């Protein structure tokens, strides 16, 4: 890993570098445009070059709608999901990785196949079920869904725990540790990278989820994702959408996702890579 | 023996949260939905449901809206999946050369796939806007007449372009796959006088097929379920109908269920999609034998 081949400016390499720069520009361009167009005057047409620096658009993004209330709702849903799914997925992944039991392989095949199942097929019947139980406009869908863990996270944890040497576990067993003690005192402290990966991905999923809250919650309890897709930014008495302020809100909305990714980048990249290759 | 039984008990105890919720929120809704698709459930008649046999399914195949939407969805998938797979592979190939600052570019390519859908859509609305939109301004520099990107002729193209912006999502897996190709293969090839393109065709591409296979399969499953992007790119309300060419299959199902309360029919629509996804996945799996290269010593 350490020995890096040196990069020489041969003609081939220069062409490749130029291609990389062009592609980077293309991929960054929409982000650049978003920033430029969030700072222009209200109702002005889209522009490529900056025509103004009205930072107050970002303030309007948080005051023209009940932005902070929606954000608080987003935070609540994310916390519920983080507290439940990160924890139980680890426990389940550990059991699949380290404990021999009859039926283990069949059950793990079921975990994998739920990853392929289109979510939409179960979403509507679940909605009907929750409606009948009286779970509409409560956090139960998130709590229960979280306790059940997530197939992909279980898979990540299993891959991670499978790679830990057997000797560690045997030493603990000789010392008379129970299975739960072994998990808690030996495996959990080692699992920071995978916990970080799962936490970041879990946050991204819940933060960006539009449709689940739309189905289960009433408007007052919408998180930002759903609110931004249902409510538009309009000035008093005007029907016209203020696109500058909408884009500003879109930028604010994506900042937490990008920040958490950068914080956990080292682990997330590793996590995706190991699952993709070994899976 | 007791030790063994204790371990078995611990296993089942530890997986029980997942297993119970899987039964309650996975398997049960799946079968319940299947059952509902054979009834006349429309939201208020839970007490006196009638089973109607295959009626809802016959309706799906005679519903011109549903068939049109299925066609559009298959078209969208057929264009998006190969293109995004190729883009993700191409970008990974570019970065697989110890480029100075490679990590930064990797992040730049990967970043768009992280941006939440809502933010993505808000961004691309400015680009496609016909009222002084950015894309038209750029095309204007090359003497191309302004295009109505939200209009009938180009709405799906817009949707595809926006989806391709997130194609870098596959780059991490691709890079890992490329790193896994043994260097000596290329060295042996270069001794035999192989060029860059021969290397790619004879070494890189065959050895990358398992990862390409994974990307294609996941891409198909995701693309067939597209609904948020087509709805919000044109409208600004979740129950709004997108412009006709972007009227995708799941959009139609959502319209039936949430706007018209046709729950039973909606479930039949979704089960048809489920079967289509399953069938396509099986086709990809079976044909993978012919185009996916697996090392012979798989049991490592």
C-alpha cells in the first residue's frame, strides 16, 4: 500500500489527467450552479456567472417555512434510527459471523434476499397494517423498523466480524466469558470502523427519505426531506416559487449529509469496498 | 453438549430482533399485499372484502396507462443502467493510475451520488429551466437552438441526464475491483507486446465482469422503481402527475393508491413489477454464466 508508483508526465498520463479534470468540472458544475443561483435576486432567471451575493436568501430559506421545526423532526427520526438499527444490526451480524447454529445459512440467505426485494412491494401493505394498529403519526414505524435492523448493515457487520481472528474469541471463552460478554467486551470495541460506516449510511438514508414520512406522518411532523418536496417557497400573497430560496434550502439540506460523509469517509469507503468485492 | 446448546440459543436470541421484525414487517406485508391484490379493497371496505380472482391482474394488462408506464420505465432502465455502469467504470479506470491528488477526484466523482434526491432535483431544475436555463445557454454557445427540457420531447432525456450525474456512486467498488487485478498479468502482457486497448479487452474487462454484474443488477432493481425524480422534476408536489413521457410505472401505482384509493389494484400493479424485477434478475443471473468471468478457485 505504501509504495506508490511515481507519476511521470508522459503524453498518455497528461491526456488522462486532462480527462480527469474535465470530468471533475462536469460533476462539480451543478453544485457550482446551485451556489451561484442561490445568491441571485428573487425571481431572476438562472445564470452561469454570479450576478449577486444575497446571502439573506439562506436566512429566508429558514424563515419562509417552518424550517427549524421540520429539521427538528428530521433529527428525531435520524436519532431513533441510529439508536436502534446501528445496534441491532451489529448483534445480528455478529451472530451470523461467529456462532455456529443449525439453519444459519438459510437464515442468512433470507437476509440477503431481502436486500433484493423492492421496498415498494411491502411498503403499502405495511402502511395499511400500521394504519389499522393506529401507528399513523407516531414514531413506531421508525422504532420497529430500526429494531429489525437493515439487511445491508447486517451484511456489513457480518463481513467485518468474520475477518476477526478466532484466537481472540477462544481466549475469552477459556476465561469463561459468556457469548454476550465476548461480543460486548471484545468485538464491540474493535468494531468502530464498521459502526462508523453504518452510522453514516443510516443517517444518509433516514435524512433523505421522503416517502416513508409522507406515508406515516402528518404535515406538522414531516422531516425536512418530505417538507421540501411538498411545500414550496412563496412570498406572501404570491403564487410564484422563489427558486433562489428553494435552492438555498436544498443546499442547507445536503450539508449534514456531506459533512457526515467527510467525517466518516475513511471508514465508509473501506466498508463499501469490502462488501462490494467480497459480496 | 450444553455448551453447544447454549451457543445455539444465543444465536437465535441474537438474531431474534431481525427475525421477528422480518416476519412482522417483511414476510407478512409481502403476503398480505399479495392477498389484497386478489380482493376489491379500496380503502374503506376492510370489513367486507370480496376476493375477485385474477380481475386486478387482467386489469393491469389492459390498463393502457400501466402498459405505457411500464414501457417508459423499461426504456429509462435500458438507457440509464448501461450508461451509468460504463461511466462508473470509465471514471475508475481514469483514477486507477496513481494520479497525484487521486483521492480528491475520487471524492468529486462520488459526491453527487450522496446528494439527497430533493437537493439534486432543485439543482437540476435551474439547469434544465427553459426560462434562461443554463444548459440552453451553454448549447447556445455551440449554435444549438434552445430546447424545452421539461417538454414532451426531452423530459425523459432530462431525467436520464440527471440520473447519470449520480453514476459515480459505483466508482468505489470499481476501484477496489481494479486494485484486485494482479499486476503481473499486465507485465506478462506487455512482454508479449500487448497495447493499452488489448490489455483492457483481454485482462481488465474480463476480470471486472463480476463487479459489472453486481452494478448492472443493482442498477436494474433501482431504476425500475424510479418515482421520486420524475414526479418532482416537473412538479413540486408528491401526488402531482409528471409530464406524460415521465409517467413511470411506480408513479402510476402511487397515483392509483394514494390519489384514487385503489389499494387492491395498486398492489396488483406492484406485484407485476415485482415479478418483472425478479424475471430480469434471473435473466441477468443465468446469462452471467456467459459473460461473467469467475476464477476457478472460488472456494478459497
